[in-house]
């Protein structure tokens, strides 16, 4: 990561600066694989996503809600899509292309004057969830297919039975259904991330491992290999190094 990006993300982590699309893409100095035209596209995408989603959308999308007992208003793993946070070789460019696609679909539909886009924008700003974001992306990309072929396109068209639909392309009416994370998945993802942080801080000279599958709660226990005795809970005051052992089955993790 470029030193300027490190400075920006440190400020975000300290609460000095809110995350925005400029930080999301990363500074131009760090993206030395782009031409001047590529940097210009990035600047347009930053401005376009901010204008379409609103300046407060991204901070709310990646900040967990303090409320309990209901679905959180944060995405599971949204940060993994940020170009600047990629660690695998070539992944940054791929993440950049995907983020630009988010902006380009909205920009082209707005340029084409597609009816109903304002309603779609209002909904995605109000409902900050992964399910709504995927729904909006699907609507935009399907609508763009129709526009590119010169067909009449309308977003949120009125159904014959009353109420808005999703997309109408020519004579074809399309209803979009998306499935995303629920609270249980979000809670487990948060716990899994906490386990990962815990592992990174443990003493390296201990041969400690999970017994059985990956733990699924804060009451998970560990054992020291080759010794008998009482198990120590994960949140024990004593620091251990843990060796995770996972059971993986088709369709599961």
C-alpha cells in the first residue's frame, strides 16, 4: 500500500476521517499501473458513486450498527471489494474494474434518461443492505442491456396488479429477487474475524489447536497437543497459540 493510502486509512481507523470513495479506490500515486486515462476514469467513478449513492452511504454501509436483535445495516465483507485493500497480485485491477462497473451502469442509465432511476436511487440510499445493493446492481445492468439494444426501458414500472415492479424492457416485465446475508451469518462473520485477530496476537511457541470443527461461538475451547487436562476457553486470560482444524464439505465451509 502506498504511504499516502496508509495515512488515509490510519485516519479512517482513528475516526479522524470518514471512509469515502476516494479512499476506497486508493490514491493515484499507488495505482501506477494506470495510464492518465485510467486515473481520469477513477476520478469520474469517485464523483459518480458519491453523487448517486450520497456521501453518507459508504460509511454507513461498512459500519456495524450498535442495535441488537435485528438485521445489521452493514455488509458482510464489503471491504474485500475495495481496490486499495487487495493483497493478491492482479486483484487490485480486478476490484477496480468491478467498482467502475457499479458507477458506469448508473451513469449510462442517467445519461439515457431511463424513467424510474430516481426511485431506484432513493431506495438504495434508504435501504443500506447487501441485499438491496445487489438488487439495485441487477436492475441497473439488466436495464443497461435493454438500452444498449435501443429498446424502451423503465425501472420500477407499475404492475398491472398495482405497485411498482423492477424492470420493463420492451414488452418484457422482469422481477428481481436477491438473497443476501441474514443476522446469523453476520454474527458468525463478526465472530470469525474476532477469532482471526485473536490468533494473530497469540504466543507462537504454544502448540494449541481447536478440537473438532471451526468454532462457532465465544465458548469454544482449545486443547494443548500431547497433554491431558482441563480445556481452556477461548476468552481465557492466558494467551495460547491456536491451530485451527476445519471440516469442509461440499456446499459448506
